[in-house]
C-alpha cells in the first residue's frame, strides 16, 4: 500500500499519506474486486460471441476472419479503456473515503485526548467531511460530561474548603440529573 500512497502523492499532490486508515485499504480492495468482477463479466459478454465463431470448426473462413478482426478491435479498445476507468475509480474511491476516514482519525485523536484528561477537546470536521451529525452529538455529549465533571470537582472543593459533610456532595454533583 505504500507504493499506492507514493503514486497517489505524485499524481495528486501535497498529502503525505493517502490511505490514512485501514478501513480505506479494505474499501479500496473490496471496490477493486467488485470492479474487476464486473470487468470480467463485461469482457465475457463482449468476447465470447466472436470467440465462439473462431472456435467453431464448421464456420466459414470469411466469418472466422471477421470474428478475428472484431476480437482484435475489441482488445485494442476495451483493455486501455478499462485500465483508465480503473485508475479513475481507484482515485475516486480514495478521495471519497477521506470524507469518512479523516473524521474517524479525528474522533480517535479526541477520544485519546479525553482519556488523557483533556475534557475540553472537541471534534472539528472539514466542510466536505461526512459524520457531521455524529461529531455534533459527540461534542454535545462531551459538553455535558465536562459540565458534570466540573460540577463534581467544584462540589468536592467546596466540601473540602467548607468542611461540609459528605452527604452534600452527591446533591451538588448530580444537580443536573433528570
């Protein structure tokens, strides 16, 4: 996959890595299998009729000659066009996959930051990315979590400073519970 990253970097420019998530590699692989399966089916439908004429022992020479010319013409047009379409398909797959792989990478980074204690970390996505609703929901959850933790911390500090009894802490920490 590093070879593919290098080729895409040379073709499309500034990114250091085009496949930023293992999910992208799987998607590209599955799409390539799907594409080549369709190519083989299409090739069979195009090439089998003239091939049948060529292989028929009782076919007249002129019919076999026309079938051979048709096969050569098909090969000359079909395979270069197929390779071009595959290249475009692969580039499109990578570019589209960035619209959800990038957000997934950002989500993982934010989760790690929050696990390390940074409760102010929030997910920010690019305009063209997918998963904006999920990012908004996550940020809403993070806001609520941060509010509860800060409230619990404030209640704990108040208890320690004021010499309050421990029974008051849960009420202060859980005020916004429904």
